[in-house]
C-alpha cells in the first residue's frame, strides 16, 4: 500500500483513494475513507496541486536526517481537499523571512537515503512542494 | 458493581539525568516513595500498570512488566506495560482505575519510567518521532517540535495574530513554567532559569521555526509511581486519600488527516468532556490544571480545548497572567514538562504526583488553595489523549 503511493509519486503521479459513498478524497490512501470510514474506495490520480497551509524550518533533525538540515517541512491542502505533509523546496532563509502560507504549489517525489527505522528499507521518498506563484 | 477509587501514596524520582540506572532501577526509586507513604503491605498490590514509550530504543529494553515487578519484589503478579507515546502512564493509570472501579482488583500500582536524556538528542529525537505517522510524516524529517511549529503558524493564521506577536505571547508559558520548575526540587531545571525573560525565549536557538529551544520541553530521564485502590481500602490506610473523580481518553490518526481539527485539538476536547461528564463537573469546578506543555503553544491550545478559555484566547490568557499560580486557573505550578522535565513514559503519573501533593497541601514551594485538579497528557500528534480529574472530595 504505502509503497504504491511512493512509486506512483516517483512516476510523477499523486494518487488518492476516492470514496464511492461520500466522494471524499483520502490522500495518501488508507484502508478506509478519512471521512466516513467506508471501505468502498477507488484509487484515483489527483491534480498534484494545492496550497501551503503551514510550514516550519527544521534546524534540529532526528538521527538519520541530520545531514539534510535546515529543511522546510510543510502541510499542503490539495485542491481535492486532502492535506499532505512533505517538504517545500525553498531556502530556509526565504521560508523564515517571508509568509508562504496560502502560496500555490505543485507536488513531486524525491528519493532520499532510507534509515534504520523507516518502514521502506530500500528508499525513502518525500513529497516535495514546488512553489508555482 | 462500580466502586469509588482513590490514590494512596505517590512517588517521583528527581527528573534529569540518570545514566547510572536501568529503567527498572529508576522505577524502583519512585515506587519506594509511593509505597512508603501508602501504609500497605507489599502483598496488597495485585497488579502493575507500567508506562514506557521507547525502552527498546533508549535501553534495548522491552517486556518490562516482569522486570519491573521483579525489581520491586513483586515477581509473579500480573504486570503490564502500556505504550501511548507521551501519554503512556496516563493510559496505564486510566486502565488501572477502570480495573479497580469495576472490581477486577482492589489495589494496584501504576507508574512509568523513561530515559531519553541519557539517549542523547539525535536518538531521542528519532525515538520521539516514532509517535508520528511512520510512513507519511517521518519521511519528510518531521519532528515533535516541528509538529507544534506547524500548529503555531496555523494558530497565528486562524486567529489573525501576527506571528511575532504570537511568539511573544506563548513565550510567557516558558517564563511561567520555568519559574515554577526552578522552585521544584524534583524538577530537571531546579534552581535554573527561574528568572527567564520573554526575550530569552525569543532569542534562544531556533529548533523548528517559529519555536526556539525555550519553547520546548527538555529530554529527560525519570520515573513516577502511584498506588491506587478502592476508596474504602484507601480510607482505612491513609489520612488524605485523593479521589479519582473522572477520566477520559480519545484517539486520532495522523496529523495531516485531522486537518483543521489540529488547531482546536479536538480529540482532547472529547477526552476532557468524557472526564468532566464522569465527574459531574465543568471546567469551572477545576482549581488547578497539570497540562501537557511539551511546547509553549501546546499548553495554549490545550487550555482552550479543555474549556478554560475560548478558542483563540489561550495565548492572551497566559500573557495576562490568568494561568499563573495566583491566576484564575493555575496551569503547571510544578513547572510542567518545560520546567520540570518530560520523561515521556513517566510524565502522566508525574502530573498525578504533583496534583496529589498539591491537593494535600504538600507542594510546599507554591501556594494554591485547591480541592480539585485535572491532568492532561498528550501522546503523539493527538493520537492518544488522556484526562484525569482528582479531588479531595469523594463525591
């Protein structure tokens, strides 16, 4: 399941689960609908576009991520309604000096080295957000 | 058959650094203090409910129930380990309470231990991040300061407070909790940072913007223990049983799946309402609160979700002094997680330790006239929430 999401992301596709009962888009997909709990879901390709809800520049990282600091973690609200977490590909300085909340972004996947506790032992894929305005 | 439940003795180690002790050894120290003030026999304890979050990672230690029981001389009785991230020992306490209330046991031991300080910051930060969504949140390098940094920015936007203004307002949480932590002999920062200024918080090292080092609680080693029993049993043995009047617990999934609910900490509202309902109380009946201030902003949103302030007003409240020891609802007069320390699996029962001591008039470094207290413990990014209401009155 979770590997399918990241494989699709590396192929340039953001996938979600559309609920056949209530139309809610759950992204990344999970076993049940994020709104009504239904199992009646179909995997769909999403627009990959959305806007920044919040973000933080991380200066102190966990073991396995320390070589990547400073990095900007963000929550994005997709046009389809779901929220996802990934990284903003902007400088730490820009992120701290400007208010980027509300900016339009596009999502793409980027591969990083995995670490001992990450569930995918081959690679770690991160949803990246490119500011498009 | 439902029985009233009360706390007998409580115990807590000094919080800070204990590299010289194993988790069971550390817990034993807290247990002995609780046991020695409970006026019971060892054989009165029928089961152990033990909270620990990441013993596997910090100490290579799991299956801790049996080792804890054996360390304190109780080998053979049922001993459970509970894990609910930072709420581990509050989950343990609630389960213990329910077992006594519903007649499974008459007298049990609850507590927790954790050794995050000894683990060091990189391993400690990674260990804490295991309480996030392992596939979809940790992959970006999100950390716990990061979670509350995201929430802080969202809070500022939602309530239309300039971010710099919000940073100043929430810095008062750190100033307040460090003031009391510096007075608490069992706190990690005893005699330290008691005169912290707002500027010190704003100018300390940035961890995850906009949160600085002083917006965060520390990494801590420590243990705590509480002995609970039926109210009748407790009244026969101690002068001042503290009654458990209500408990609540709620859950949620990944941070991003909760969407706007994260600003309002809705699982916490659910948990607090469950506790108030069982106690037959409202937030107005609470005299003092021990709230999960893992970060400055965390205390603010918790104070709103628990019903002490309207949504969006919690940051003003701390700035105006309403949550200080002489305010209308004192919050964390023991220093909280920020001033006292946060040995994750021990934190919930350490809040109970402070609440019980305060209600008995034994928390001698701070004077608050209180008959009823609430605790609030948060595990993960709202994944596990527990609230416990304690009172000097049985009914």
